[in-house]
């Protein structure tokens, strides 16, 4: 088994056919999900559900924060219900059909509940703050809202590895059996100037057969995380190149760049949503943009903006991912191991190696694996060629 792990991986053509089918199905389901969300919000807007719900709530309270909470609860609960069948199929049935998940239905439902218990209070806090600044600063609320989102993103990047991620997976130090690998990865981090708390193993195999690794957290919470599926199936050289890619993001300052890029995009999104709100509330006879009854319209505006800017996000991300790949190849000098790791990821994660160009442009946050493998062989031809 050890010999097999250290052989250069070969692309499994049968799995590539499965990967293409899986990718097509996921794209179709994503489109259906978008349409469901669009129709759901349009029903709220044109039926006046928000106005009716607000009128009912006003018989009990005139506190704006309670009106916001009530409409958000109704809007979010309804969306969760109409999306549940598709979410169950795409999140549970489909991965099992392609042998990518080994999670029981009970464990999947528990994960969904955990996610809801985390996301719902956070969403309530953010929406309450949004409507607070909408009311207090009607002309510049979008500036305040973007600033709030920036603060939240930075806090989550710091706190998620410590408080949120351990709720879903168990993180343990690599231990004595992987001492050599740990020392190798820590040297890579030191060379990159990344101060990390250590190297940890994540029990990904409890849910999936897919492999992954990452450099999580900011500042004092930064740590190297390897999925146990990666440790079990990849050679030390392959793991080294995967982590070197992640460290490339640190060297290239991609986290602050992504946060800055996202903040600018969010700023523009809130501004444009505000323009749409001004038109929409007038047509619907609402009190103004800060009227909680206009929440479905605000959600629609932000959702459409997010959908339209996704290709731009992916273009920016692919650029940074290519630079991280180049760093990994230059730092390790192991083109063959890098190419083998990408091939193994394609086989293990059922990732399409050569998707159509339009699919990569619209949906891929990373360059297609085929391009990454080709670059590894071009940049290190003497070492990368078999």
C-alpha cells in the first residue's frame, strides 16, 4: 500500500465520465435552486406578503426591531421550506449516489441543524444592523453596511477556526506517526513567513471520501489543517505541494486582498440595491427603503447582484489561485508531485479535469485541474515529466 501511495497518480477515465455527469447535475440543480429563490421572492413582492405581515404585527408592536425580526423569520423560514427538498437531494442523495458521502441521514440532519443555529442568529444580527443604519443614515447607509460586513468578515476569519469549525469536525494534532510530515510542513510555513499554531488533522472521512487541506484563521488562530482523507491517500511530497499552494495565498497576501475586493463589491452592491429600493418602495407604496416590509425587495436586489457578479468573483479567484500554484511549484520544485496531487484530487473528489470553457468561466473559482497539471509540467519539465 505504501508503494501505491508514492506512485504518480494516473487519471481514471471512468471516474472522469462520472465527474462530468456529476458536474452537469450539480449545475442543473444550482440553476433550479436560483429559479426557486427568484420565484419565491417575486411571490412575496407582488402578493404584498411583507406589507400584510407588517400590518398584522403592528397590532401587537410598533418596535421596528421586532418588525424586522418577524419579517426576516417568516421570509427565511419560507425559503428554507421551499428549498428543503432540493437541498436534501443535492446535499445528501446526490453525493451518496456518486460515493462521495458516507454520512448517515441523521448526521446530515444534525449538520443542517448546527448550520441553522449558527447562521440564523448571525443573519438576524446583520439584518437588524442593516435596518438600523437604513433608518439612521438614509443617504449613506450603504457605506455603513459595507463597513459592518468588513468587520464581520474579519471577525469570522479569526473566530471560525476556533469556535465554528470544531462544531462540525474534530481537529487533532498529527501525532508521532506523522512527525516527519509535520516537520516538513512547518518548515514550509516558516519559509513562507507564516506563523502557525501547528498542524492538525481533520476527520473528513466521517462525512466524505473527498480530500482537502487548508491554512485557516488569521493572526493567532492560524493553523495548518489536513483532511485525514488527504493524509491516507496522498504521498508526503503530494501533501507538501498542496500545502505550498495554500501558503502561496499567505505569501501573496490573498486573504486581505480577497477581503478588500469583497468589501468593494459589497459596497457597490448595497449602493445599487439602494437605488432599486428607492424605485421599488415608491411603486409598492411602502414607507421607504427602511420599511421592513421592503425586505423581500432588498433580498431580491442583493441576490441578483450576487448572481451577476459571481463570474467576476471567480475570475479574480482563478487569478490568485494560479499565482498560488506558481508559488507552490517554485518553492517545492516538485512538478511531478504537484501534477500527481491534482490528478489524485480529480479521481478522489470527482472533479472534472477539462470542463467546457464557458463552465470554467461562470462557475470555477480555481483553474480547471487539467490546466493546473499542464502548468506543473511546463514550469518543471525536467522533473515534472514522467
